[in-house]
């Protein structure tokens, strides 16, 4: 009977030790899950910030594109205006030369 009692005590002691180890492992698992949960929260926040920054960059890129198109349009208009000015200047020079010739004839005659 004593031998059976000792065995029963030993079995209960092993059970208590295993239970304590299980409780300790459960506590570690809870800590690990909390750390994972915090990491997921941080990653989610980072994704939100990245998405927001991407949207802002997209808006800025669209503005830059619009401004470049406007600059290209204005540069085309300026080039056309310059071409017209050159043509008009040539016509004025031709007319001035013709007028000078007429005046020279008028003075001679």
C-alpha cells in the first residue's frame, strides 16, 4: 500500500510539474500572440501610410504632367508667334526697301 501511495504521489507530482510547464508554455504562447498582434498592427499602419503616400504622389504626378503639357502648349504658341514675327519683320524690311527706292526715284525725278 505504501508503494502504491508513493507511486500515486510521484504520478501526481509529475502531473503537477507537467501542468506547471503547460501553464508556462501557455503564458509564452500568449506573449508571442500579443507580439504578433502588435506587429500586424504596425504593418497595417505602415500599409495605410504607404497607400496614402502613393495617392499623394499620384496626384502630384498628375499635376506635373498637366503643367508639362501646359508648358509644351505655350512653347508651341511662342514658336508660332516667333515665326510670325520673323515673317512680319521680313515683310516690313522688304516694304522699307521698296519705300526707299520710291523715295529715291521721287527725289531724282
